[in-house]
């Protein structure tokens, strides 16, 4: 049985594994997949992978030696 939590945008009870942590209107919120798809203009992702790094770890690259 899944644990349910309300979406912080629409209030619909959603299994916690389906909720996404996003920045919604300037604060971190957990939203359901439907709100994540429909409220794209209000959502900013809190993390974004760096396209220039890939799998390279800066601490082991030769640039920092």
C-alpha cells in the first residue's frame, strides 16, 4: 500500500513516489505529475545537470592538479 501525501499545488492525494520536488513560485514544493505537466511556467527545477561535465568529477580531473 502506497503512502499518500497531498500535492502542494492542487491538494490531490498522490503516492509519495509520484511527487516531484520543484521550485514552485519561489519556494520548494512537492507536486503531482499532472501539476508538473500543466504548471510549467510556474515551475523551476531546483537542480540541473551540468551539460559540460558529464561523468567527469572535478576533484579528480587534471585541471585542478
